[in-house]
């Protein structure tokens, strides 16, 4: 179910200095990586992504345990939610998620062959 928020998309485009989010790469070439120590699960990435790459859900136990102590406390304070990228292969590197994330928790990286 697509959950885009037109107002947030406009804000992200304004930060990028654009009026639309043209693809910068073919799907599957670049993927978003979420820094779970920073992510607060606010859903901005979900609301701006035109390709439904993101899902915000309860953090997996193994991901939670892998975080440093202070980051675990932060995640707990924010409802144990974090962003995951179940459809990372659909990412076209438009940068909307990167600029929309208030925690700067998303980085776009090339897929290694």
C-alpha cells in the first residue's frame, strides 16, 4: 500500500532544488542503507519514496542487540521502530529519502557485483 505524502515530497524536492525526482540510476544499481543507531522510525522515508522501497516496523531482535547501548536506549525511547528496505532493488537513487530523513540515517550506496 503506497503511503506517499505529497507535502513531504514537495519539501524534499525543495531541499534538492528540484521540481521532480528524476531517477539517477537504474533500479538495483544503488540501494539505501539505514543506520539503525540513528533511525527513529518517523516514516519520512516511507512517505517520500516513489517506489515503496521502505517499511517502518518493529526492529528485529538481532538488529537491536547489534546496536551500541546508547543507540538501544534511543530506539526503545522511539517505540522500537526502524526503517527496513524490503524493496531496495527498486531504488532509483532519487535522493528524496536521504533529504527527508530528519535523523540523516539513510545513505545511498552502489550495489557490489
